[in-house]
């Protein structure tokens, strides 16, 4: 028997993860940073040298946002000169798999048009 008086509550989207996607995908360089990390390039200086148009200032802002959301982990080494490396976290792996699924969806949309 179906209860006709029962009302459905409005579903609210996932606020934090939606904000994370908006901020990180909205960053012009985040996807490039993920591509560089996948290629084994994990030091900021090398990232700047390998990417046309990317500046140190913009890269540092991008990396900082990714670290704040927990997608990337920053590892600093007590060496002279100082050395910093970035790596994808477990949360970052999940995030990247979602981005890959979105990219595949976009390819299907493009083929259907």
C-alpha cells in the first residue's frame, strides 16, 4: 500500500565536493599539474620548466589549493638547497578517477554531436 501523504524532501547536492571540483577544475592549471604528476614530474621548478606559459607564482597558488583540499600532499626535505615534492593523496586518486570519468563522458557527448 502506497502512502500518498508522504512528501519527498528536497535533495541537496554535495556542497564540499562540488566546491572542490569548481575550484580545482576552474583553476586553469590544475589538470596540467595532474598530468605532470602522472608523468613523474613532482617538483615545482621542473613543472614550470616543462610547461609553456606556467609561472612559479600561479603554480604555487594552484598547488596550495590542491593541498588545502587534500588532493595533493606536499613533502619538504631538510636539504640545502631546499627541495619540495608533491604527490597525489588517496583522496586525490578518487578525485582523479572522477575527473577521468567526466572526460570520458565529454568524449561521448562530443561523438554524439
